[in-house]
């Protein structure tokens, strides 16, 4: 029985991921990079300043958006997303390493989002999604955990960025050195 996960003969030479998978992948990448950058930028502004607070508010709202995107991404991958075979240009060892890297990124991003929520709740300050939706503290997080959550959130951010950077370098290696379709499969088709 052929499923929608199977490759059609037209796609056999250069299969691509489906549009939803592509959209969720790139949305995740852009949001993660944006969150990391604004967290680095707000340190240039004094505590309590308008710009620091505005950047932190943006960070919180986009963090909530990342939570939604990563949840959708996991659900889509588990249910309907296209699963492509690994490239034939790499060894089984490298393919397994790539698979472990993908799962590590999923776990780390989920952990990062959870740590962000826990940190904010531990700070005891209300937070909103672009001023439209209040996010209540449903767990009654201990304020004494604030520093721990802040340190873990910052550490995990660096690990995510470094691992995502290695992931991007591997895609470029496939494209420019191995000259296979690994990177093209994750790009939207040319018009």
C-alpha cells in the first residue's frame, strides 16, 4: 500500500519535504535565531530601560510562538509529514549522527521553551503573547528557582545555537562538497 509518505516517480530523483514541513522547519530556525539575537542585544541597555523591556517582551512573545511552532512540528512529523530516506552519499554512521542531531535539537528546543516559561513564572511577573493573551502561572513556580532557570535557559540557548550551526554546516557540506540534494530537499521549489 502506497502512503503519502512514499516518493512518486516524479520526485524520485530529487524528493523534497512537503510545504508544511518546510514552513515549520524554517519558522523554527528563524524564531530560534531571532530569540537568541535579541537576548544578546538587550544586555546593551540598562535594566528597566524602555528598549531592554521592549526586547524582553518581544522575546517572550516569540518564545510563546516558538512553543506553538515546535508543538505543530512534532505533531506534523509524527502524523502526516513526509519522511525521506537519508542521502546515499553518506555512511550509515553519518546518517545516524544526523538523526541524533535532529532529535537532540527537538529535545533542546522543547527544553528551552519550558525553561523560558518556568523562568518567567519564577520571576513572578505576568507575561503576555504580544499583549493579547495572558499566560498564567499554572504551576506556582518557586521564586527561589529563578536564578537556576535563568542559567539553564541561557546555557541551553548556546547549546541550541551551536548544534543548529553544526546542522547548517552539515547541510552546506552536503551541498558544496558531496553535491547531493540534502539542502535542496529542505528548500522551497524554485518558481
